[in-house]
C-alpha cells in the first residue's frame, strides 16, 4: 500500500504529484547558493529529486530511516526539530513539502536557522492552504498545519531577518487535472455531511487516506500521465492562487 505521507512513485495516478515534487526541486535549485557549500535536504523522504541540486553536495534528513535506505548520498535519520549537526554546518537548507508535516514547526525553523552558515539561505516549499484541499479544513491527515502566504511569512520571520515569498503555479493542463481531482474530493466529502471525520483519531484517518490513495490512483489517466515538471513555473504575483508557496530566507 502507498502511504500519503511521502511522494515515492510516478506510477499510475501518482504521476502529477510526483512531477510537482520534482519541479519544486528544479525550480528552487537556482535560489540556493552555488557550491562548495553543502545543502541540507530537510524532510527529504525517498530523495528521488535531489539530483536536481547538483553539482552541490546535499545531505538528506528524514525521520524514517527506511525512506533514506539506498540513497546514493549522505543521509541521516533524525527529527527536523532536533537536528544532529553543529551550528553553521550548511551553506543552505531546502525543505520541500515537509514543514506542514510537523505539529510545532517553529522548532523546525529554529533548527534550520541554527545549522545555517552566516549569510546562508533557507528555502521552504509548502502547499498553499488556499488552493490545497479546502481553505477551511486540512483534508490530508498527514498535515498538521497548512499556510497561506501571510502565515508562512510570519512563521519564518521569527528566525530569519529577510523572507521573500514566491509561488509555484501550474499550467492550464495541470489546472484542469487539479479541478477534476478537487471535484472528486468534494464528492467523497459529501458522503460525510456531519463532518464525523474530524472526530476520528489521526491514525485512523491516515490509514483510510492511504487506502483511498492506493485505490483511486491505481488507474493511469491520459491527463495525469501527461504532466511533467515543465507544467510548473515559479511566479511572484497572485500568491493566493498558486499551488505551492516558496519562501526564500536569508540568515
């Protein structure tokens, strides 16, 4: 069974999510300082996109040691809220789709700031609360918190003196795919008009979410199969409407 906690495969109906993840690494790589400084790939999961950071040396960190197994680079199994590195260990930090998975993200931000060299850069990518799922409800049970641009900026400004907000937008082709996915999600949520899902234990919701993903994304659709990293672009305007928020922070 596939877990909704991490992006691990481009097979079947998972391709659009996988390519969106690849695009985040590709679009954010130019925002990071060049080599020789090392990049801390924070909450890296299976690490399928770290090659986009080359020729920089990157170190992958994830809580799940199994997710790190077999990656052809240095990896460390650790909690993002308590990193096992000395101060100023990295020239840059990149966290793609990971900070939303932590219940107390301010500790993650503080740790990222601590391990950055003076003058280093930290880049954060996270789903835009206003366009991911429902703006007023966290649908993904693996997400503890979701942000709009103002909320993300406020969080990061606690540790960084300079925070620039950008966004990742999708092509018309991806927008049509996303519209269909949201319509399907709404059909499923209408089966629970009383919102009983909100009262279920998180573990139960995660299990149900994994089953639903495994079943619904088993099929390959023409619309989903055609999505590539080129369907995504970095933008500076209309951040309320972007798919993902990108925050560039200077230490």
